[in-house]
């Protein structure tokens, strides 16, 4: 199998064709963004910080899904924006972020539509207050964020062409568990005018899945599974991420109505306008972080083990992993090696 596979191969597994990036209710979101009545959608857009910009103390990262959006704070989903049966936009928020401790399984979310949160778990509805409630939710969500996601969010500061995060890949038949990779970043190919989408798996340097004590470190199995999924859906992934770029442009315009001047990478806008061919690199890369971080509100230090050099050699030399890092400080430039 070649190191780089690009759009054009025939899909072997129909599950990969179910991967979608779309937003059918964008007109309704546009109306909310332009509304003279302050609302939750305007607040979310005001907090949006695109790749290439620091999230600061209360910024959110936006990810486009299959007819819904996720807004993340350091890997924690602050709000899932979707559409009700009536076609109107609404948002789902974890009850813990609203002050409910240990909500029952299967009933962990409250629905926000208009100016109230509603859930069967709540004795009474919780009011939404424009300009305040989203900020409070962000603060609570960040207190749940782990070490790895702290680093991934900082990596987004330094890589303006990132177009997706927390990416749920299609699960092949017979494979258990969610297949989730951390980042997708556009790169301009040095040998042509084409733009390539590269996927990145993130790990902290103390993650036991990196260790070479076993014949095959667990991360190798992860990366090979991702590579198989990507290889079998190259055309579809290229189509979906072209749509992602187009939607990011539309959403950035909406944010402008909410006094948030979102600036997107030129690579994103070039793909959105069809000025270049988008291809997919099916071989995921690995980025490793170490050093100071904030995990669940506490300062932590991620340290490498004494035998790290041995583990790294096995990953890169024995298994051919394309590795960035280990990074101990910014900038976290994820450049194709």
C-alpha cells in the first residue's frame, strides 16, 4: 500500500459512504444570526474561535457534522446544534454543565430552544440568559477537559487550515468501538496546485499505547484501522470535506452578523470556491505532546519515560509512522514530514 492514497480509488466498504458533512437548516440559522432579539445561536457564534486563533478563556471550536454542529471547549461538547421535527434550530447541552450532578444514563442532555432548557430529568425548566448562560456552560465544560484535549486545542491555535476535530469515522462491519481521530488539516501539496487533507491522531507522550514493549504498539493498530477506513472512501471523504469548507465560509459570514470577524485560512476558502482539487491522504499522522497542561482545572506535567527514544524509533523505523513532535512548547506546527 502506498504511503499516500488519493481520491479516485473505488470504495470497497459501503459504510464509508455514510460519512456526511452537511447542514440543511442553514437558512434557519441565518435568520437567528440576523435576529434583533438576542439568542443562544448568536452567543455561540460570538464565542467561535476558528483554527489559527487562540481560544483564550472562553472560545469555542466549531465542527460540522451530518446535519448538525458541535461546539467544543477543549474537547468537551458545549452544545450540539441540530434541528427539531419542526425544522427549527435547537441545541442539546449536557445536564452536568447546567449544574445537574450525575444525570441518569440515556437522559444526560437538556434541549435548548428559544429561551429555556427542557429535560425530563429537570423538575422545572432552566432559563437561558443571553450573554451569560453560554459563558457559564463553557466554564463548567472546561473543568471536565483532559490533558490530551488541552494540547489538541493549542495545536488548533497554530494550524489555521484545520477543518475538523473529534472526527468520528465510519465503523467497518465487525469492528467494535467508536473510531475517532483528533484532527483534519488542509495542506498545499508542494508538487502541484492541489490541496490535500491530512488526518492526525494525538497522544500525550506518557500514553501506554505508544510503548514498544509489545511486538506491535496499540497505536499502530489504531492508525492502520483509520488508514483502511480512509482508503476505502477517498472520493466520498473528498466530497464531504469540500462541503465542510463551503459551510465554514457560510458560517463565518453569519458570525459577522454577531460582531465576530472570523478569519478562515486561504486554503479553506480555495477549497470552498472550487479553485483547487481536494485530495485525501489516507495515511494518518501521529502528533505527540509533553510538558505543562491543564487537566480538569488542575495544572499537570506530562513527562516522557526513560526509554522514550526506543519507543519512538520503533514507531518511525519499524512501522513507518509519520510523527510530529514530541512537542513541549508552542508552536505546534503540524507540517507534513
